[in-house]
C-alpha cells in the first residue's frame, strides 16, 4: 500500500491544501511547481513549506528537471517573495 511518504505529489498537495480555503489538487501543484507562479499564498506554501528534497522528488514525479524546478523557484522568489533557505544556494548559481 502506498503511503504519503511514497507519494511526493501528495506531500505538495497537502502543503497547498493546508494554506487554502478552496480545494487544491495535484494538477494545481504541478502547474505551480513547473512555473513558480499562481496564487501567491499557494506558491509561498509550496516553495517555503516543502524541503528541497521534497521539491526535487515532486519535480521528478511530475517529469520536471532540476533546472526547471530551480527556474520556477526564481519566479516564485521574484513574483511572490517565496523563500526557501535550501534553494537559495542553488538559486545563486542561476
């Protein structure tokens, strides 16, 4: 049986759901993860509340590359003031 630890996208969907009054699904998560854009509170929840390891696992599950997730983080940081201490070191390389 698959648990939440085995489903990185569910971890991200839960982070979004915890910060939203409206239903949020995996498709919303993948869109934010791929672009770094969307409703600000959801973008910040995803990029601030999830660890770098979790974000990387979500990206792999969604078929995104490490470069795509880091580019999305730069958008999230610029447009929505999202901050993730683990990703800041990586972001400096881009």
